[in-house]
C-alpha cells in the first residue's frame, strides 16, 4: 500500500471529448457507408450477409457512444 498513485482515469478535457466525438463520427460514417455497400453486394449475391451485420453493429455502437459522449451532464 506504500506506492499508491493518483488515478489518471478522471474526466476528459473538452479537447479530448471533441477529438473522441470526431473520431466516432468518422468511424460511424465509414462503417455506415461500408454497411450500405456490403448490403447491396449481398442482395446481388456477390458476398454473404455476415459482413453487413457486423458493420451494422459497429455503426450502431459508434452512434450510441457518440450520444453518450455528447449528452448533457
């Protein structure tokens, strides 16, 4: 118990929150576009539907994380 250090996992600064929100928007947009493309390709019979499902889940998770990050405190 002698080397206890202060936890660094506190609140994020405003700049850190803005950067994280921007990255979430970027990743969500890319996965959303990829979801649309893979859905069209799976409907055309070119590929299976599993990648589209994974991309849909990733897009939803990015949206939820963005909403959690930008909600009022």
